[in-house]
């Protein structure tokens, strides 16, 4: 599965087209669907982005929840129902829908932020605030990470 790291800032043209960072495109080139899937983040004022394979994994994981549960319905409504498939054009750009850009407060510049198996698209100003909040929680000891040993199986989506 694709792995996205780093921060990459790209201009958005008047039609809403933006170049997906070349390092991200290289990861996505291994996929059947040549493009990205984006949906409004359920947690942040940003777009979540991923490969089509990852959105299939999310859908399959939702199938593990009780079919009639509010959790399953809420997650499907906020992720799957809002997801958009955005194919690459010949220059490696995607067309970000104007309604999503407006909802996220993304204007002339998109900041692509790697999150491992997914990435986010932010306005640079909003991400700057988010990054500072995350660093503050880490400094206060609220966030820790236990590294896996090589070959250890992963859990969850």
C-alpha cells in the first residue's frame, strides 16, 4: 500500500486544478485507479486523501461493524458518502471540487501533508495551527508511540 510522507505546497489554478506532489503520484502509480480519493476529514478542517485501495479497505472495515449501528452509519455518511474519485490529468493534476475547497477554507494554495497510508490537504494557515496543537500535546506527554518490531503484524485501518 502507498506510503505518504512530507509536506508539499502547490498552487491551485482558477479551475480548481492542483498538481499532486510527484512523490505522492509515484506511490499511487502502483494502483489500478490512477488518481486519488478525497473526502472531508471527520476530525479536521482538511481533506483526507488516499488511494482507491485504501478507501476499499475503509469500506471493508466498516463491514466489520454492526450493520445497523450508529457508528457504522455515521462513519459511512462522513467518509464513503462524501468521498470523491479524482483522476489524474495528463500533467498529474486533480480537480478539487469547489464545494470541498470552500468548506475547508482552501483558497489559492493546497498543502499536501503525508500521514503514512493517507494524506491530508490543508490550507497552509490552518495546518500551521494544527501542527502547533499537535506539538504542544506531544510536549505535554499526551502522545506516545510504541514502535513495532520488524515483521510484526499491524492492526486496524
